[in-house]
C-alpha cells in the first residue's frame, strides 16, 4: 500500500497526485490515514516557504505565495475526505455537514448567552461523528456509484447483493 504511493516512479507520482488532488473515486481508510502525514509535511513546507520568502523578499509576496500553497493543501484535504465519503457511498456534499456546520454552531454559541453549551455540544458531536465516519467506519463492499471497491483484489468478481 505505502510503496504504491511513493513518488519514485511515474505510477507512484500519479497515484500520489490523484490521492491528494483528484475528487473522483474511492479510497480506503488506510489511504485516508496515510494522507495525514503527507498533508502535514506539505503544511510544514508551506510554513518554511513563508519564512524563507519573508526573509528574502517582500512580506506581501511571501503572504501571497503562502496563501496559494495553503489553498492547494486545503484542496488536498477536501479531495481525500470526498473520496473517503465516496467509499462510504455518500456524496462529497456531506462535508458541508461535517466541516461547515460545526463552525456555524460554534459561532451561534458565541452569539447566544443562554443555551450556548447546547450549540457547542452539537458542534463537538458533529466533529466526532466526522472523525468516526471518515476514519473508522469501513467502506461499502463492492462497486458503488463512485467506483470499484479500493480493497477488492484486482480482477475479482463482486458478488455483493447475492445471498
């Protein structure tokens, strides 16, 4: 699994690029968790780039280049999460519930005095469920609307639905 993502071959670079920037298809939990250190290194490199450019050039150029880098990193995180949802048989639209709703609930809690704890609890519950859904629950067995099962053996025939 890991050797398939290493960027030392053309196929490895293509697989890594598709993992981080492609929104089509499905990925298994292993690939989802393996993307975290890769995205972490990308964040570290963006931070180092910001420091280097800030030291060598104008701060505005450093900020601009770093914003572009972080947009690419954010896109990579979205792509991985969407493909993980695809493996679960869900559309990428569920990310609105998992990413945007907790932020809105947290903001609502800040605006309210009474009942703020309920909004904070709901926000935390959505975050925990997103972690469970994306990182721990298995994908749908066999092919689904988003592609073949990433854990299926190559050339294997799917018998899902046959009892």
